[in-house]
């Protein structure tokens, strides 16, 4: 393994408020080799070489959901330094509420379902680190280490 390599990803928490209740858009993963069959935040992906994190958010939202959002609309809320098996990830989480177009499944081979959930009642089969990220969002926790031996 090369020295100083840890994949950097962005994960976008897309939300809307209806009648004072926060709703979160989730996707059910399939055919990805990670968390297949489980719920995940609706949009995530690796940051490409030479790309800023907010540029990656814009690109991933367009590619995965068909929505358009300006880079300044993505608000950082936590970073999870994650160990998953033999791989270490740096996952930066962003919150988005303002965008154009209705979210739809653009990558049908990777996503079997897209659904809005009440933010107070997320599904039990939500990926564990995403649940931690959502709790960090609610509590204002800017950094989490996940999957490391204690």
C-alpha cells in the first residue's frame, strides 16, 4: 500500500422541513460491495484529484440524484475518520436544503430506492456511521473516529 493514501469522500445529508419537521432523503444501496441492502444518505462519493470538496458535492448530487446545487449551499457539519477493514477513509459530511430539480435515482445499478424519512424516525437499517453522522449533526459534533479499536 502506498504511503499517505486514504480515500477522501463527501457525504451529503439532504433535508427539507415540512410543517416544522425535518425530513431526510435516504437511498437503499445495491451492487456497491459496501452496505448493500441498507439505507444510506442519498448522495456520496469520492473527491477526485484536483477537485474541492464542495465541487465534489455538486458533481455527486448531479450524477446520483439529478439535482443542481451551488457549491456555497453545502454546509459542512462533521468529519468521520473511519476504519473499515483494511481501509481508512476520510468522510466529510455536508448538509443541503436548497437545490433545483426533484431528486431521482440516476444510478439505478447502485440504488434500488430513494425515500424521505422523518428525521426523528430513521430506519433501523441505516448504515451505522451515517447514523453517527446524523447524531453529530444534531449535537454539533465536528469530528468522530469510527471503527478503530478502543
